[in-house]
């Protein structure tokens, strides 16, 4: 256990000093990986632990991004950077989740997809949200007294949030609540029969996942300085799904690995060949067919690491 | 002297699936501290009746009362919390979870501590203790760490019994903890006899 | 290709839609509906029978359009492309089903749905690789290159052809599904695949056949769409959601549902884009959500298992 904590700390330290050795381009890549990592980890909570495959997770990512953008442009503080985006996303998740958990399987996929597309359609059209161009000029903020507007500070801020997200999710999946989620994933009907109000647990999981996705979205708006309706598009949800599966569903850390795989393929591979989407598709299909445990699953099998 | 009200009262219950009447006006009054067996050929409607009692299905007509309160239309988890537990005809466990975890989930179903987001399962002592106790009662004390899906069929039926037993809710009327009413579905007579025997032995040795 | 339309009204025209405008949009909606219909039939049958939402179904549309593009360029004949391209796409569908999906049949159906999602990336990039990323226009067949004037309306003949073709295909498909033995096997398989297998029918061959058939129809839709929409690599992704909505509204597994659904959604999207752009799509998604929640079997789908 302490071995893993030590590895984690070392990794964080390495990430923290990346800007000293690498240029702007690589630093931004790392930050993007961490931000998408938070988004993908939140989806992993839903998929890997509660067993709910959602194609509408981008709704909360987008809400976080847009709320952050709107508030930060007025006042660049903690409320805009963290509090309001998280609360808005959690609220939306409660509403959307309330309806969505009434169905399961393929219908859950289609319902969650429909909800996120509603947001896409709305933000694409309305002028007050910038229509197709979205909102630009999103500033970075002073969060909890710490100024994140300098490149260094922002870099550490992203790392800190990603680490926090991982730690919080790690505790949650090991908690009594997390164990209930896993029971629901294994056999929902039996959990219902032995007395668990299953819908309540699913809704809570949905809300937590939505909240974290909102944090990721808010971070993304601060990272790129803008947010567009594409954040809501169903392919954004799909990309997060890809990341979770490639990394390893139900492993949390795998989601970050999956995010790294996706983003590195997109950026590095595309400098050598234009065919990164093809490679991504083939990789994904290969994992689904032959390595359903993802990267983490494959590593565990080879090196024999414990769960 | 009037007889005590039945613990479970089934009154004229019917259940139809389109044109098929699976359960046709069944009435049954079950007093406390008694055991009944429901037997019949395939297709007689036994499984449907059990599903009606524990809430997986709602009756098309009639009503079911437990301790005088109607159960009709309640969700399965609500009915379970009234004090009714059951086993299932086809083994209905948590295959990738260990035997101990299967039982612990059942024992922890009263919800106390289950919304704890950041705590540790080990600190919920009561469900863990109950789980070990039940494991001993059903003869699975040696198999606690094994994933349920890897048990033999017989062991899985034992675990099936165990999960139903470990579910315990406080019943106001009976003023006693413990699954107040249990539906043993498709558990062999020998399995139940072995369990009852072991329980007597454990009790006698206290 | 121009849309069906009336001569533009002058600067003092009334803001209320003119009948000819409405008719023009209705015809556009109808031809779009035909494309949706051909595409969604495959999607709905595949779901009905295999319980798989084939997210890569838009890729068959994409492949059909590009196959049509190449066949026309090579042979000069639209009609040859109309016949050959669906066959090519159907063959690809068959290979897909046997090679990639069949190994997953013992796994939860969600795994198959996820696999089809990966195929979207694969096909889109392969198309980009072979044909380049730029939009490619596809020539209208010579026979229909003109326009027809009906009263105040001027309609490109090709659009009339598409509508007529759709009508013919609807009848052909109906006859196939309702009146032939093959059709009854398909209907039985959609209703209950396990039972159908129990009747001694080689259900895995039927699965492959239905998948290939659905793919071919999707490819047919793509070929026909080519002269209207041109061909571009993301056209599969663009039409997937409308096709999904059609299937949800019409009912998973139902041919009639596909027809009615695509007529409705075709008109809704066309009029919506013209009159109330953002709001109309929002409402369409609301309808989709409402149906999944309140009547998941759609208008004509089989009652859920």
C-alpha cells in the first residue's frame, strides 16, 4: 500500500517539474491528459464500479465548462473556478440521473445521449452562450487564495486537482458506499431483493460522477481559455468511454492511462502519420475483443500486480 | 380464544400475463413460527407466487398482508426491509465477489453506514460479524475468500441460503432482529435440514 | 444540388410561410426521410434481432456514398453503382458480423455496442486515407439532371426520383418481410431469436444475413444520398443520431416503425432547420428522451422482453 502511495507521490513530483525540462507544447499535453483523466475517471466510477454505461457524460463536462466560463469572466475566483461549476454539474446530474436510472442497458445509453445532445443543440444556437463559437477569453483564477494565473501555478493546480480527484475516487470505491455500488454492478436484482434501495445509490453515484466531470470541464475552460458546444457533443462522451476502456474499466488509474493513450496518439502519432484515428479505432477494438481489462488488466496479468 | 393473526396473509391473489393466468385466486394464511411447503408441477405458478410475495411482481388482483400491513405494490427492497427475505430458484449471487462479501452485503443491507463515502468497510463490524456467523451456519466457513462464481453448485446453494439468512431487519411487531419471514425457494430439504441442524448445534453449544 | 424551392419572394413578401415554400420543404423532408428510412431499416432490424445498437451503422452510409463515388467515376454509370455499391457494403457488413461481432455474442451486449463505436473511427479514417478528407461531389445521373416545374414549385428531378425510389423500396421491403418465408424467419428472429433457433433454423446464418442486409440498405442510402449531400468523411457520424432517433421513435425491430419514424423525423428536421433551427433539434431530442422513458418500444416496436 505504501509502495503504491510512494509511486504516486513520485509520479506527481515528476509531473510537477515537467515544465523545467520540456517546452510549452509538452506541458500543455500533460495538462490536457490530466484534465481528461479526471473526466474519464469520473466516467469509470459510473461504468466500472456502478455498471452504468453512459453516453451522455459530456453533459456535465460541458456544464462545468460553460458555468466556469460565464462566472470567471465576471469574477475570477474560487466560486467560478470550482464551486459553481461543480454544483451546477451535480445538480444537472441529479436531474438527468433521476430520469436515466429508470432504464438500463441500451436504453440508458440512448437516454443519456439524448440529454447531452439537448445541451449541444441549445448551446449551439443561443447567442448569449456564443452559439457555435462558444465563450472565449476565459481567465484563470485565484483559487482559495492561490493565484493560478502564472503558468507554473496553473500547472501545479491541474496536478493537484487531478491527484485530489484520484484520491477521492479511490476512497469512495473502497468505502461501504463503493462496495454497495459493486454489488449493484454484480447483481442489481439481488441487491434490491436483500433490501438496498438501489436507485438511490445509483443516483448518488451519478451525481458524484457528474460533479467531477463538471470540475474537469471547468478546468478545461481555464486551460484553453474557451469553451464551445463541442464539449457537449456525443463524441466527447464517446472519447471518454474509449479512454476508460483502453485504460481498463474499473481501475480508476487506468482511465488516466487511457486519456494519455488517446491524447498522445492524437498529437504524437499525427506528426508521423495522419492515421491516428485509424490506430485509435483498431487499438480500441483490439482491447474490446482481446483485452477487456485494458492496459491495467494487461499489465496486471504480466507483472502480477495485485488489484 | 381467537387465534393470533397470521404473519403472512395472501388473499385471493391473481397474476396474469396477458391471457395467461399464472396465479389464480390463491389464498393462504401463515401463522408465525410455522413452516409451510408449497409444491406443485412445473408451470403451476410457484415461482410467480414467490415473486408476488417478495415484490418482484405486482398482483393483478387480490392482496398480500404481512403483519397486518399490505405489501401490494411495494418495491422489493421495501418489502425486504419489512422483514422478508428469500432465496432464489436459480442461483442469484454476486459471482465476482468473495463469499464473505456476498454475505456481508446482505448483512449490511439495513443501510447503516452504507452511504459512507470515505470510510472503510472493515469498520462496519456488525455486518462482518454476522456474515462470518452465517457462513459458519451454512457450512462455508472454509470458503470465505472464494469468489462466489467459482463455488460448486452445492456450495452456491449453501451461499444462496446464507445470503437470505444474513439479510436481517428489525421487525416492529416481533420486536426481534433477524429475517422474520423467509421464503426458501428451491433449496433442497437436505440443505435446509443441515442448516437447521447446525444452527441447533451452535445454539446448544452457547 | 439545389433544394426544391419556389422563386424567391420579393422584398415586401409576407412573413407567413407561403404554401409553395411549405410544399418545397415538405418535399425536401420527404427525400431526406427516404435516406433515413433506408438507413434505419437496417439499424432497427439489427437491434431487433441481435440486441445490438450498431453505432457503426452510419459508416455503412458513408461507405455506400464513397463506393458509389468510385464506381461512378470508374464505370460512368450511376445505375451500376446503385446496384453494386450496396453489395460491396453488404459484404463488408457480413465480414464485420462474422469476424468481430460473433466472438462477442457470449459477452454482454454492451461489449458489442462498444465495439461498434470503435468502428466509427476506423471507417472514417480509412475513407480519409483512401479518398482524402475533402468533400467530393457526386454527379447526378443524366436521366435526372433536370428540374420539373409543378405549379409554383421547381423541383430537381433527382429528388423526385429519390422519393419515388423510397416508395418502391418501402413496398419491396414490406413484401419481403411480410410475405416471404425469409421474411417470416427474420420476423421470428426479431421476436425471439432463441426460439427461432429452437425451430431448427440456422440462426447464426440469419444473423449474418440480417446484418449484411442492413448494411447493404445503409450503403444504398449512401449511394442515393451522394448526389444530394456530396461525400465527406464525417457524413456517417452526422446521420447516425437522426437514424437512432428514427429507430427509437418508430420502435426497435419494426419496419413500419422505420417508415413512419423516418417520415416524421425527416419532416421535423427539415422544417425545423428552416424555421426554428436550435429549438427544433432540442425538441426532437426531448421527444426521443420521452419515448425512451415512457414508451421504450416506440410507436410500433415489439413489447420489451
